[in-house]
C-alpha cells in the first residue's frame, strides 16, 4: 500500500484546479498542521471561509511563504502590517 503514494493535479476549469493524492500518514498530518497554521495568520475580519484560507495556504506553502496575506481590507488590520514573504514572483 505504501507504494501507492502519488499526487496529481487535475486540469484547470474556471481558474481552479483540483489536487488529490495519497501520502504517508505522517506527511499528511504535517501538511494538515502547516495549512492550519498558515490559515490562522490572518485577522478575524478576513472574509474567506476556513476552507478557502486552507486552500490559499497550500499555495502559500508551495511558495515558501511564512503567512497568508489578509484580505479584510481594513486600515487597522493587525495582520496586514507586512506582505507575506515568498521567493516566488508570478
């Protein structure tokens, strides 16, 4: 069963792609914890759902970012002080 590890990315549709895979349990748990941590770096006023923040966190994780950019748009946002760090430019 361990030999069945794989990750695949489905085709693009309406600007979105689907990612699926089979990972070692320890790796999946590490990714789950990292996504939760990144998703929690925005302020409480961020308009995204928890699921949307986790999806965005996967992109941030791939870009080696240390946090998500908050999307609340408020001038007093405590999470918007600095832009997320990432070595990737798109």
